[in-house]
C-alpha cells in the first residue's frame, strides 16, 4: 500500500518504526514528506506529532554554503567517519529542481559508497520543487523524521540568504562550508549580511597554502564581526572531503557545539519551532492573517503555548482555522482568503460546521 493511502491509524505505527530506526519505515515516512498534496501534508503533520512525543532526539546539523564547495562530498565523508565511530547518521540533501540534471548527480554522490544493508546510515536527496527562497517544507519535515531515527542528522542546503537563515529553525548546529579563495563569504561575514554560523569549515584544504590563507582571512573577518558583538570563539576547521583529512576534527567540533548548547537546546529548538509555525501560517495567509490574529508578537506567544500540544505544522493549521473563523465572523468569508501560494502547505481546512 503506498504511504499516501495509509490510514491515519497507521501513522503511530509508522512513527514507531521510524523511532526504531527501521530503514523501510524511514523511507516510507520520507515518501510521504515528499508528497506535495494537502492530504499527505496533513498526514506528515500528524506523523511529526507522533515523533515529537519522545525525546531526546538526534543532533541536527546544517551544512550550508555556496554551490560547489563540496557539501555533498563532505556529507558523505562525514557520514563515513561517524559510522567508523559506530554512530548512526541520516543525511538529507536538497537538490534545487532548477538544476535538476546536476542535482540528481549530487544526490548520487552523497549516496555513494554505503552498504545498503547498513541500518545505521540513511541518505536521501529531496527535490525542492519550486520552493525557492527558503527552506522547503519537505526539508524541514525530513530532518525531523531522520532525527527521530538517527543519532546525527546532516542537512545539506545550498546558498546564503533565506535558506541559510531558515536552516537555523531546524538545525541545532549550523556549519558554514566555504572553499579557499571564497572572498564573497568573507565580505558577507564582515558586512553582517550572513548570520554567524556555529562552525566554519574550509573544505578543499588539500590546496594547503590556499586553505591556510582562507583560515587566517576568516579569522580576521570573525574578529571584525566579533567587535560588533558576535561569533568570538567560532571554530574554523579545514577539511578535505576527497582526501579524507580533518573529518574527525569536524565531528569533534560539531560534538563540542552540541555539548556547549546542551543547557539551551530546548529553548533553541522551541524558538525554531515557533519560527517555522509562524512562517507556515504567514506563507499561506499573508500579512492579513498575521494582523488579524494580533500581529507577529502575539502570534509568537500563541504559537509557543500551542506547541506544548502539537508540532508546528498542526499549530499552523489550527491558526489557519482560527483565521478563517475570524474572517467568517467578520462577514468577509464569502470573498475568500488569499490564494495559497504554491509553496505553502495547504493545511488549513474549511470547516463545514
Ligand atoms: N580538491 C577537492 N575537491 C573537492 C573536495 N570536496 C569536494 N570536491 C569537489 O568539488 C566539486 C563539488 O562538490 P559537491 O560535493 O558536489 O559540492 P556542493 O555543491 O557543495 O554539494 C566536486 O567535483 C567534488 O569532487 C575536496 O575536499 N577537495
Ligand atoms: Mg550538493
């Protein structure tokens, strides 16, 4: 039975399989995540609800940075290093559909070299399907699914800007990957355009001299940023994903960040959940929706309270219902709500009562 036809009752079972780290269950959950239909998204929302019942969960690590710096190669190399340390790992890579041909190849690159019978590693690439300018719903949900199954989740996202900001909503640790000679990143960091990541990775460090220059340039940029009050003791780790150097050091740096974060982890995740729920609601109902329900501040507080009971997509969906009710009470419902954007999860149902 294809997962999209699975009755709701099966979702608790599916969630249990995911939590046990059963590959088949994880694969089915991710198929559901990739299904863009509204009915599938409602099921995913419910699945995420089941999955968040149990904690603690896997360490979620975002690998972000410009195209071509070696994120996919690095993700695969890191996954191998983690397996050598007998830790389980899930990898989700985002392939922008606009570069489909290249994208499929990148997915294959990340998948390469793993024994399909190894239950401790799972690699999946997702098409982003037109959700430009931000982290897609599917990526976010996929990270949560993998984090329920594996000890560490790597999520590869391309680009700076909105995606880079959004990855913080779901990652505990954000590693920015650059390559030697990448002056753009330096400029962005200096100008404060780019959020300061938790770990900086200079990949392609097999170009030793260039890599050394890049590391000291980055230190300089960080000092500039630090004088503006951020990113003081950020670790900078040179790696060669193809040469296999620096990988242990990178795993250690990720672990160290997670350990240092421990007291604040719950708060950081809650902040990310609030931001995601608000974004889901705002994408679908726009500023009018936000204003109608009391403005951003008030909505954040409402969402934070609601998150005790439900995962972000369900919270966003319930807010959608509330907004539609408010419109109806206002006598404007007959004019309808703004059309849902293509990239918005179509979760809000019109009540028949
Ligand atoms: N010399 C060198 N090349 C690398 C390294 N890591 C990745 N590459 C190459 O860089 C290119 C882009 O890698 P990819 O992982 O697809 O980059 P992504 O776009 O950031 O995911 C590929 O040709 C890789 O083989 C490295 O550590 N050293
Ligand atoms: Mg890639």
